C-alpha cells in the first residue's frame, strides 16, 4: 500500500508507524511511550488512539511493517525482471528490493532487532509467523534454483538462505551512504553468490 | 587468557563477565543492575565491586570480551593451518574460529548488539576502536588475497568483508544447534566465497 494511493487515514497511520519505529529504535520497547510517539508524529495522543488501541497493537504493526515492506519490495523487484529470468536472478532481484527497503527504512529493521526479545510473547509469536512466511518465499526460490541445477549439491539450502539474508540484514549496522549504493552492495553479494553456488558447467 | 591458566581472581572475573553478558542480553543496559549480576554469578555485590568499580566498567569489559574473544579464536584457527595456506584459506579458518566463538558465547554477541546504542558515548567510542582493530585484521587478509590474484577485480574488499562477517554475526539470531554444526555452517559460507570470488583461472 503506497502512501500516494492511500486515504488521509492511511497516510496518518503510516506517519505514526514511522514515528513509532524511530522511537522504538532509539529507546526500545519498555522505555517508549505512546505520548512520545504521538509527539514525534506531530499529533495529539488522542488522535493516535484512533489508529492504535494500545502500545502492543502499535508495536506489532511496526514489527510487521518491517517484514511486509521488505517482502513487497522483494516481490516488486522480481516483477520487474524479464519472464526468462532464472531463480538465481530472481533471488538477486529480491535481495535488491529487500536491501533497498531495509536501508531506506532502517528504523524498522533496527527497531525489530532491538526490541523483538522485549515484546510480549503473543506479539512476538504472531510476528515470527510473518517472518517465517517471508522466509518461505525465499526458500521456494532456492528450491527452484536447485531443481534447475543452478546450485551445487554440497549446499544446504536453508543455511545458504539464512547466511545470505543475514549478510543483508546486518548491513544497517555498518552501511555508510558515502560508499557503495544499496544496489552496488547487493551486486557484490549476488556476484559472489552466482559463481559461488553454481556448478562449473553452468557458470557463464 | 584461558580460564585454565588464570589465577582464582581471573576465573572469578570470567564468571562475572559471563553472568553480566547473560543479564545484559536479557534486559539491556538500562534495566540491568550490578546486584542482579552478582546474584547470577553466585556472589555478594561487594565481591563484584572488587573486580569492577561500576556498571560502566563492567559493561565495557563485556563488550570488549565479545570482540577480543572472537579475535583470539580467529587467530588461533589461522595458527592451526599449514604454513602453505593461502589468504583465502586463512580467512576461512578465521571465520571458523569467529563463528564457533560467537555461537558458543552467544550472550556476548547478542548483548553487544542489543545494548551498544544504549551505553554511554565514551564506552561505545572506546569499544568501537577495538571492533575496528579486529576489522583491520580481516582487511589485511582480504588485501593479501587480492594481491595474490585470488579475488576478482570487480569486488570491493570492504563491502565483501562486511557482508561475509555480517552473515556470521547475524547467525546467533537464527542458529539451531539441531541442524548444521558451526563448522559445517562456516563451510557453506567459505565454499560459496571461494568459488564466488576467485577468477576462473584460480578455481580448483
């Protein structure tokens, strides 16, 4: 759901989510108040309650937005590929979308990392289901790549996927916008991945 | 400094560091008390003060131990290689040492990630110097690998290093001891790295 297409209420909701992600990133779950988030979003606490009934509802929306936003960006990047793209090219495109979103909206990624262990169990469990659904999206692409003989037999697909996504997910901790662009950074990873996992016969 | 070789005072210090890492991992910097750490370490708060004058001294020791422990493990793994090992093989060995330490002593890695942004600036700045020194240890190995023609020209050594270390550093977030061993996991990464970064003429 892009902000351009949304109603005024959608846009306000999005503004609250961004203010909340920034506040949770800075202060963690326990020390952040709804009053502070409302203030950061430039609104009265009463107006915020119109969108989110309580802190747990808001924190869950922030956690989910980080995953769903990355997934939307990954799917959109695959959608831009020619129909002839192979599964490894699709993984590369998904990584580009994922990293661009993760670095542009770093508050969501970093806030999630810093507070996921602090939130109530029910919130964390529901959120982890969404993370796993996004993980399955990649798992299917890696399986297709292996079925098409693009990944050597020695690789454990689950480990490979988690290592590569970890490389991307860690990047907000060190990324410097003065250096490589997000796209250039992903190309370093995908250049290594493509010749790194393919059998010699498939390498170009 | 291994606990076997240390004095009784060294061993007590190590026990405090482990109890502190576990407490900081669970509760973050602000919400963890020295009293709680002393209790976890099975000692009186007064005895703890004999080793660490205050919370900031202890938190800095925990942050530093996470980096220095990983670096000691990485250097030891390189030391076990035959003298003929090339720089990429040294990087692979260092990664094995690094990951084994990071997963065995996950409290240090996760506590650092969760509280580095919360600690006083002076503590963080001094600690980041130690992180950078460890980064230079890897930077030199990647430079040697490139000088020996083991890494293709298209790669940015700094990006490559940060992506690969990120893949390892993220792993405590998802690693499942029921699956691959730490060694098997690193071999997934180094198998991809070796054929992924080498020019075709150097691949075996």
